C-alpha cells in the first residue's frame, strides 16, 4: 500500500510540473514601464528601449519570484552584431540580482533564452528578497572585458518558473 501511495504522489508531482504556470515578470504592453516604447512587430508586442551602457533600467510592479529557478526572456535587435550580448537583468528594489538571462550574439530575429537563478559572483550583489522590482537591460561585449554599448533592443515577455 505504501508503494502505491508513493507512486501516486510522484505521479501527481510529475503532472503538476508539466502544467506549472509561468509567472509573468514583464509583458510589453501589459506591464507598466517607462523609458521605452511599446511596439508590435509581426503580431508580437515588444518594449523598444535604447540601452545606454549600464545606465538603463525601468521599474516594474513587484513580482514575488521566491522559489523560481528558471527564467526566460526574449528579444531582438535592428542591427545584428554577433560580438555583442544583451542581458535582461531581473533585479529587486535594492538592485540585487535575481536572474540575468543573456542572449549571446545579437540577431535581427527574435531570440529566446533561459537562465537559472543568479548565483553569487565577485562582481554582483544578490537579491535578499527575490521580489522583482526592475529590469536592467544592457548590451555589452560577449567576451571579457564585457564593455557596455549604447544599443536599441526590443524586449519581449519575461517569465519565471518554479521547477
């Protein structure tokens, strides 16, 4: 009887994980954001924003991301540059990192990337709350020294998942 109970619980957990819902962190045209422009391209909505080095960010309504381990972001650029990367840094109100989904090699077509919860690095400050309050998009060299660049990007939907 115990084996059957354990099997049933395991099956319920597996089925639940298949149908786990995305937690929306940012959705262009739905999530209020300042500093850019909502545009529609090929039937999809994007937030067009000019990144000025590391000085660009925009506030979002707070989203509790506690327990989230996977983050997905999408976007594209008008001018391809395979030597650059775009980082969609998800941060809390005190600028602590929650996750940094990164697309390496910028292309003119939509690219989607997934990332894990951010870990402590020598250069970052981790979130103590895991409550997202802002997005800091940045374009930089894809290889060290990661020099920042001024570049216009189109940000699509950003979601988080508990896995």
